[in-house]
């Protein structure tokens, strides 16, 4: 779990740096991975693992977050329930399309990323060193 937590923190730091450097597409990619890595850290902390050991696919993580943290345990507010899949869509657009995100969209994603990461760290990983 600690390695995913550290990766999430590093990805969020990189997203902030990339945003300030006006590298909005790369910022989107790092935002998504900060959220994805923090989601894995939270799931591991709660003892929720995929049936295929060590195989944290994007689809599995998204489903597990929605099922376990939003609906079952109510540890993630409904307002943040779609944050991870929405971030994936923006990352895919930033990485694989001929359009660019621009400052406003990157700023909005970075804000949602920070909220998602902070919320999971506070609610699920609260007793883990920051």
C-alpha cells in the first residue's frame, strides 16, 4: 500500500508542476494516475483485492471504488464517484487525440484530482503517515 500512496503523491506533485509549466495534456495524465494510484492504496488498505493477485486493471479499480467506497461503505461522496472515470476520459483525450485540453479543463481536473486524493487520504488512509 505504501508504494501506491507514494506514487500517488509523486503523480499529484508532477501534475501541479506540469500545470504551472502550462503542460496541460501531461498534467491531465498525471492527475489521472494520482487518482488511480490513490484508489489502489485505499483499496489495499481496506483489504479489497482483485481475484487475480496484483492485477489492478483500470476497469476493476473503477468498479471497486464505486461499489465499495461509494455505495457500500459510503467513504467517498457521490459527488466524487465519477471523478476517476471522468479523469480517465480526459487523460485518454489528452494522450490519444489531436485536441489539447487547455488551461480551464486542466485546472478543473487538477482541482478534482486534489479533492479525490485528499478525501481518500483523509477518510481511508488517515492513520498512514503523510
